[in-house]
């Protein structure tokens, strides 16, 4: 499987001097083609800036980017194969939904008009309504339709589906999986709804404070961490020489999220009277980005 996106030492800084903001800091990673990648992280972590860099909408301060083996900035050979759908998508004031769909083939050479028409019906979008008169959910649906029907070899979804209700979001996930199976391409999903999309993801990038903190296959992350629960003294003794992602406690009880706990380690935990609980992908992301000692308290003022 070939690499479709490669970033090396990628950095984006806004401002100068002591007031500079490092939106992306020294990020290096590679994304393989024809996979669904999750770009996950907290608000302000750098997800949108990273996608803007990869789609040629921002210039990097330092580092290199290759998309389809070329630099994306002002490169029609690259950008004709890319679709970037974001929640805050803007349209001309006089545009109606039908105008958006009619103009799409000019931007996306692989556009599937029949598929777009099918999605309009399934998402119940009013073709004749002006874009500025659409509800937030309807605007989100238009973005989802364009992203799916574009059939672009590299498609970014920057949380455009947040405006959809639960039924419509599930429809999006179902349609994405079905169409991806029939028409493989590379999809990058940026979202806060990690539990909802966790079963879709094949590879995960987690960005925190501009830095890539997790870059791994989703299957490797499932079960990569486990909660160890029990008496504080027992938990502290068990985790003394282990990698701890997160700690929390109340009174004499404590919980520690431990990474890479093998079968022998699990047996040792049980032998020490500790309980083990699985950690979901969402909890793993939260605990990785919050820090190992966040939530740690002994019930006293510290």
C-alpha cells in the first residue's frame, strides 16, 4: 500500500516573538492510501490547521508536505484530486442547493451526479432552498453529500456532520462505509465524536497542542491501554515501574490507565487484588491528551 500523504518536521506558527502561536509543531507522519484515517484531538489542538496545510490552504513555516508525491500549494495536479469539507463551509449568498451540486463537477473530476441525487433524497435536503436559509443540519448534510459524491481520491471531513442529528449521522457513517467499500479512496475524518466513528477508523492520528502524540493503526490502539482499579496503595505499587497515561482517585481508591499491559502484567494486577477495565479509543485519546496526573486527588486540598 503506497503513501498518499507525507509530512516531515511540519510546523505552522502564527505571529512572532513571545506572542507566537505554534498551531502545528514538528509534525512528522505518513498516511497510506485507501484507508479511513481519524484525525483526533481537543479543540484548538491544531487539527484544522494541519488539514489546511495538507490541502494547500496554508503555507508551512517549516517542514515539508507531499500529497500524491508533490507539494500541494498552488498545484492543480494535487488539488484536483482532493476534497476538503468543513463545518464552516461558505457559499455565495444567492446559491441554492441545486447550484452547489451543479457547480461541483467543475471542482471534482470524479463527481457522481446520480449518487449525489440519491443522497439528497436520503438526507432530505431541499434542492430549491437558498443556502443561507438552510438549517445547520441541512447545511451539514450538503457538505456530507458533496464530500461523498466527489469521490475524490483524498477526502477530508473536518467535522461537517456535527450539525446532523443522531439518525442523520448514523446514515452518514453507513453510507461512507458502503461507498468506501465499493469505491476505495483515502478519507480523513476530524471529529470530537470519537466513540461514534471508532469502528470506522483504520488508522489514528492524535494531535495535542500542535504535536502528534499518537500515530498508530486503530486495531493496535484497541486494547492498548487498560484501567487498573483498587486501593490506592496497591495501584501505586503496581504502577511504580509502568507507563501510566492517567491517574484519578478519591480517598483510598485509585484508578490508573496503564499502557501496554501484557498477559503477565494483567495476571500480576489480579494477583494484587486489582480490577481491570477496558479503555475505549475515546477514553484513550482523552487520557493521552489530558496528562497522566490529571484528576489525581487524595480527597484533600492540594
